[in-house]
C-alpha cells in the first residue's frame, strides 16, 4: 500500500485487524439479510453498505499505516474461499492487505479440504473460526457441537498446524478459560485473541473477572492479544475507561504479545481512525519507543508475516 509520509517521531502502523466488503461481489448475510438487534455495539445500520479499499484508505487518512491484516468479514460460508480470492485481487490492485485471516469451520467433514484451498493463496496466514459460545457465564454448553470442548472441533483445530496457520480467537470473556485449555493442548499453534477479550462489563466486579480470565489465557506462551475494539453497546468511546483496559492488557500479556488493531469499519461506529490511533499512542507512550514499535507494527509483522 502507499505509505503515508512518516515524521521522525512517528511510529509506522500495521493494522492487525480490519475488514473490507463489496456487497455486489459477495453475500454478507449479517449486512444484507438478517439484521441482528443484539449486535455488541448496538445499531449498525450504517455498516450495511460497501466498505472498499478506498473507504479504508479514507478512514486511515494521514495515519502512517504501512501494512494491514484482513480478517474474514462473515461472508456467506459457501463463499469463504471466494473471499480469500477476492482479497488477493484487492492486494494486487492496492498493495494491501499484506496478510489474510480466512474462515473455515473446524467441526465439518470438509475442514481439511477448505484449509487446503485457503493454503493455495500466498497471503493466508491464519483462520478465524468462531466456536459456539454461551450468551452469559451462567449458561452451560456441555456436549454441544462446535464448542471448544467438542472432539470434532478439536480435531479440526489440530489441522491448523499442518498448514502453518494461526487461529484468531473471538469469544466473550467467560470463555477465555476454555480457550486457554485449547492453547495448552496445541502449543505449536499461534493464537491471537481478538478485541482485547471483550471487557464489556466495566463494573469493578466485571473488570476483575475479565482480568482473571485474561491472566489465565496469558499463561499460555503461544497466545497474543489484539488491542482493539473497546466500544460498548450504545455508549460513547471513553478515553480514560479504555486506557485502563489497554494498560491492563499490556501488563498481563507483555509488550511482545500485544498488537494494535483497528477493527475498522466496525469500530468506526464509536470512534474515528485518527482519534483511535492518537489515543492509543498517548496511552502507550509512557512505555517508551521500543514498546510502541512492537505494539504498533513489529509484533503484527512477525506474527502474521505481513507483506509491506
């Protein structure tokens, strides 16, 4: 991608998590068919339109983004490999994304076949496959297909190592203990937690539960975390509250296992790209230049082998 001018005191950015979609070229049920009233950020009708490379670049503006990682955007599951193909076409034209996280179900008979199809594309680095999760900590999902305890799911997960793929983990905080067990079982598979583990409950008790779950996950050395998506349902983006979340996550995982990610355009429901980046830099500046470089680009470049 065309690199913006970088001032001497600027830190280059590799955006470790963003999305693109062309609603005329593919089918995205969550954007086109079934509106989800329970969406974690509330009203998302403004997202139900194309978000193309030019839209992403316009959102980035003058921020010094030198590379990106595209994470699957819930395109129709019979078009999961078509999404990967389209993203390679985007890369050829625009120079980004420099890495792709594709989708494959882990509990299906064709899991290995789909992984092999993705592996034929050179930018694919990992898979995001959302396991079945409960709606609250009180709800149990024992013996339900597609959970992180399902033997079929675990078998499919085991195939990631064969293809050299990582796993993008996206679950609510009450499932982080299950994820820690998966990470322990498969120490050779790199795992990265999406969206800072979703600290939705900002009460003192809620944050205490979130921190304990994050600490349990961080004990597994093959797990990293994306410092992303601090937005709350029907609430404004709050610098002080989110600073606490960011610094806690960095303290728990360490600067070598944290990476900046925008989650645009979804995060744009609450914050602009410019405000997000400037806020994150301000939060992290006390950690020093080396930590900033690791979090804003070096860690993502290493984990995803980003082409820049």
